[in-house]
């Protein structure tokens, strides 16, 4: 289960339409910032743990649009 959660977290963070992109980060990181800070020290540190691209390309000041569609 733990490996599956890690895999899904990495896939979400690296999805430029839902997780992290140069255009911003998922609004989920804003809504649950405290949880991410407790888990990794900060939202940025949590993202850095899973993001495959260069961290300098992420705009953490902007949020991506959230989609309520089920995948």
C-alpha cells in the first residue's frame, strides 16, 4: 500500500495539468498547506520530494485550476 501511495503521489505532483507546473501548483497544496508542512516542513519541500523537474520552474505563488472530475 505504501509503495502505491508513493507512486500515485509522484504521478500527481508531476501531472502538469493537476499537480505542479511552471504555471502554478494544485490548489490542494493551498487548502492543505498545514498537512504538507507537517509531513515535509513546507509545501515546497513536499513538492521537491516528488517533482522530477527542476524546482526553479515551479511557481508556488500561483494555483492551477482544480477539476472535480473523477478519473
